[in-house]
C-alpha cells in the first residue's frame, strides 16, 4: 500500500495485516502502539516490536528475531539508492509503485 509521503505508515498497519495469519509481526519502534499490539494479538501472532523509550511498561520482544529485520532494512536502503524512489518524484501512487518494482529488479539483477 502506498501512502502519501508525510503520512505515518502505522495508519495502514491494521489494513496490511487483515486476512493474514502470521506467527510474528516484526516492526520498528514507530509501530509501538497499544492498538496495533492488540490487533496483532487478535491475529494470534507475537508482536516483535521494541518499546519506545517513553513507554511506562516495556513489553518484552524476541531480540534475536528482531535482528533479522536487518535484511529488509538493507533491501530498502538499496532501493533508496535510486533517487526516484528516495525522493518520490512520481505524482501518482501507480507510477511510484511501478518505479519501485523497476528499482527492485535492478537490485535483484546485480
């Protein structure tokens, strides 16, 4: 799902998870919200989300599994080497999504 540039991605997290049956959901600190954790628990999955620094009760998470998120972050970094992906020159979501696919193909072909 492609959201407007300045909008936070957590607004679409529940929609992305609907219809899925994951064993775990791995996300960064930006996704540490009680409503998202409740949605994940409702799916029967474990939330692998580190707590934010200002959270009063810090829930536990699987740190070993969280470290594996690194591979996804590296892929996103490679995609953002393409200036059009990093700066989002395309005005429509369709065109931007298409160029992300082209950039992903270029990463895979290297």
